[in-house]
């Protein structure tokens, strides 16, 4: 793991500590999770921009069509009937 260090205003540090205590995690875990989520959100926006510039090809779309019709490897019909009868 790599060590990151950054400064935050005292009020923000106090709120972060309060939040970490409330959810029962270490402050460093709270910051790691917040950073991970923020980075994922930024990269998702970038991925959307890339998709707009380079949408899926017909070949790629047809691959999704093929996957759409895959069925479970196991027989779940009894379970499905049970759910239907229950609901």
C-alpha cells in the first residue's frame, strides 16, 4: 500500500472523525473508501465520454445479444414455482 498525505481544514477533519466513529471504521479506511468512490465516479464520466466518441460496433452488440439468452447452468424451475406459489 502507498502512503498518501494531505491537509484538510480542522472542521473537515473533525467531521470525518465523527463519521468514522459513527460507522465504526478507522479514519484511514473512511478516507480510502471516499477516495476510491470519488475516483470511480470520475472514471465513469470518462468512460461515458469515450463511449460517446466510440460506441459499440455491431459485432460487439451482437455478442451482448448472444449472452442475453444464456440460461442458468442449474435447474431452478422448482425454486421459481415455489416463488410463484408464495407470491
